[in-house]
């Protein structure tokens, strides 16, 4: 975010005014002292004149998240367009949990098991939900799911499989391995809403009232 702001040659105060956020909030984000909600990501992307997916991708690839930051939802998806569509569905549902996006199976396992560039994370700060694409580079989504459910430290995390395929055999294997539900991509408000009751995720997905302001 800081890199993009500098590229536009604007101050933190100017960015805060454009995004309708407090300057101290911008400063805390840039210093790694505060997690982003989906609503604030959307506001900042508009203010920085980039897409939501591009802003998230830049944060992941160039700077990385604060290594010890707590994250409610881990999204594992290599397709930037699918990331943006899913985030849009979350915004429409007014779900404001902090989210981490990673783009391949190895990154997902590093995040979940606190290895690699996520080595400073704590295992007890595991996400409350994993949104997992099946067609991933490096390590497949099914293998990521298998490792999540084999390890006692991560076994209880609900995993929602994201897939562009309606392959019954593949989806059955995911359920056998312990996936809580599946959503056929692209994710929209209807498919997200259909999955949420089955998962009983009212405790995990925090809906922000329309009148609330960040």
C-alpha cells in the first residue's frame, strides 16, 4: 500500500481523505500494526486507483503481511480474478473478517504451519476458516486439505473447497478427507449464502451493519 501511495505521490493524510478513513488507521496499516478488513481493503483500493485483487496481491508479493498478524480467513487461490469475485461476494454479504490471500499450496501450508516466510506466526493463531481452491500450483488443493486434516493442530479448521469443476468423484474425495463444504466458482452472494448455513459459521463470519463506519 505504501509503495502504491508513493507512486501516486500522495501523503497518508491525502490517502485517508480519499478513502474516508482516519490517518492514524492508514499509519497503523502501513506500519503493520493493524489488520485490514474487507471493507477497508475496498475503500483503499478505490482510493489508490487499483483493483481489490491487485492491492491484496501487491501486499502479499512485495511486502508480505505482518508475520505475527492474526487472520480470520485464509483464502488459497491462484487466479486473481477469482480472488476479486470472492472478495466482492464477501463485501456484498457485509462480512468484514480479516483475510490473508495466498496463491499456491506451498504458501498455504507455510501459513498454516508457521514455516517459511510465515515462521514468526503462532500456531494458536490459526485461521477460523480456509477457502481452498483445488487447482493450485506447486502443491494441489487436495494435498493441502489432506495435510490440514491429518494434523491435530489444524484438523478442526473448517475448509470450504472452491472448484470450477462439478467432478463428483473429486468432490466426494474432498468430503472424505474432511472438507466442510464446496462452492462452485465463481463465488457470488448466492453460493456463499448457501454454504454459510451448512457450516454454522455465524461465529466466524462477522457481518458489519450497514450503518457502521470504519
